[in-house]
C-alpha cells in the first residue's frame, strides 16, 4: 500500500512539473526569452502618457494578473490610445511575465 501511494505521488508530481509557463512571443527561447513587439496602432498622435498592465505565470499552473489594454490605459489615465506594445519574458518555463504597454493621451 505504501508503494502504491508513493508511486501515485511521484506520478502526480511528475505531471505537475512538466507544465511550462509561457508568454506570447514571435520567437521562443527554451532557457530564457525576453522579447518586445507590437500589438496594434491607431491614427491618433503619440501622447505623453504610458500605461502598463501585467500578468504572470508559474509553471503554467498558476496564472494571475490583468494584462488587458483597458487595464494599461486606465493605469495612466489614457483616453486616446496611440499604439500598444508588449514585453514578454520566460525563464526555463518556470516563470513567465507578459506586460502590455499603452501609449496615448
């Protein structure tokens, strides 16, 4: 019975540890990834305000945060969005972070 419980615990632990934390990116890096890129642009003039929002993931098991464009715009009081970029990073599939960056007035 102890052997069965030990085997079950090992099996569940192995499955849980094979999850990977990922973030959107035009390229991937297995060991380390840190990228920036565009999401969208409008015809509005570039404003002086910059807002950010962020979401994080650990092992692809726990993910938290609000990386929406709306949250980023609200953080800086932006009413007219000029363009939106993102930053993403990933370390060994253990920890991932996605940041949305909004520019505008």
